[in-house]
């Protein structure tokens, strides 16, 4: 999904050490960015990620079989999340900041 944005929009990605990021080199090459890994049990190193995960859990509870969802549902949820004001963005939405409305 990030490859749809202009190259200069994605500079770094910080993630945990989950197996879903085992292909991080491919991500770095495709997006021309750097991928960083937080230290184990150091959630504060990726605060925005943790906050976003919490927001996602409102729609997808822990333990839910994610194969039961589809791209239309996910797009709708991402639209809601990206139009939600965030304190860390001065109460602007991520889309407002991204496109500088």
C-alpha cells in the first residue's frame, strides 16, 4: 500500500520483531526507505505504531481471523482512521497533514 505514495513520503518504517517483517530488505528496496526494529519489550520506541494498533483493535479484536476481512472493509476502516484527528498532529487528521490542507 505504501508504494502508491510518492517516494519522498516514506522515509523510515519502525516495526517490532515479528515474523511478518522478515522480508524487510525487500520493503527497503521497493520503497527506497530504511526499516528499523524496536528492541524487544520496548513499546515506547514505536509509540505511534502502538497507538495505531490500538485503534485497529477497535475493528479487529486480538485473535480474530484476519482472513475473514476483505480489501473493501479494510479500505473503509483505514479511511476512518486517517480522518480521525490526532493529538500528536496538533489535532489535525493524518490526511490533513499528509496533503497539507
